[in-house]
C-alpha cells in the first residue's frame, strides 16, 4: 500500500484508480454485552451487575441466566408438561424455567417426539369452526345434533392428546380437517373470482 493519504486498492492498481480511506465510526460499547437500555429492559430475565471503571463511568453488565438445577429438571413430570401443551415449545420452556434442549430431552424421556402444540391448535380451530357453524344452523335440529356430536368428538380427541401426546390424530378427525380445508379453499377461490369479474 502507498504511504500517501490515498490508499491503493489491489484490484484498482491496474486501472490507476485510488480510493479514499473509509472513516468508520468507533463503537464505545463492548459488542459481547447488551447495551444499557436493552440490558435494563431484560432485567427480569438476566441478573444485572454494576461496576465502575477507573474513570468513574458506570458499567452495566448482564450476567448469563443460571442453569436449571438437575433436581428441578428431574422433578418435571408429564403432568407438568401437559399444562403447557397448548403453548409453543419455546414459551413452554420459558414457563418451566428450563432450556429448550433440556425440555426436548425431557420430552424424549416421556416418549414425546413432537411437541403437540400444533395438533392441539388445529383441533381448537376446528372446534371454533363448529361453534360458528352451530350458530348458523340453530333452526335445523338434525344438523345441530351432528355438529354437537362432532364437537364432543373433537373435545375428547383434544383431551386424549393431552394425556398421551405421542399419539396421532384419529382418521375421522383428519378427514374432517381435510374437508374443512377444502371448503375454505373453494370459498377463497370463489371470492377471488367474484372480485376479478
């Protein structure tokens, strides 16, 4: 490189072009720690440690969250996990005060290979759809009876998934879900055709 104020770029040596040196801003914080404002908002999750530099400036340093004890992890039962099956696994791990990997390992011990949140969410959505359908069919007694029967079936399916989360959905539930998806797709297609005409 040249000793002049203009530095030569190796790719531009052949072209005879020169680049001005970049004036990059200097950062006054350590990038390994959260900034003070972010550290203050995260205060509930992480322990804060305050210290003073020799110049008298206050430093706020976020310490890592402590790991869950092995007694706490060993004390987690299937019924403890079942309370959080309706939440995503990351929220469940936060509520149980264990890491995501620890929670997954604990699930494998109980034979749960997939967190059942999405199954339960799907069943809850089907139950909501049936409740709306029941409101529309209040005058038709036979249709209302069929809807309430299917709703009871879905409720029992949800309860059995909470008891044994490793089991698959029943065939009848899967068929009903596919039928609902088909109806929604047809309704959207008709709606889009109506707006384009």
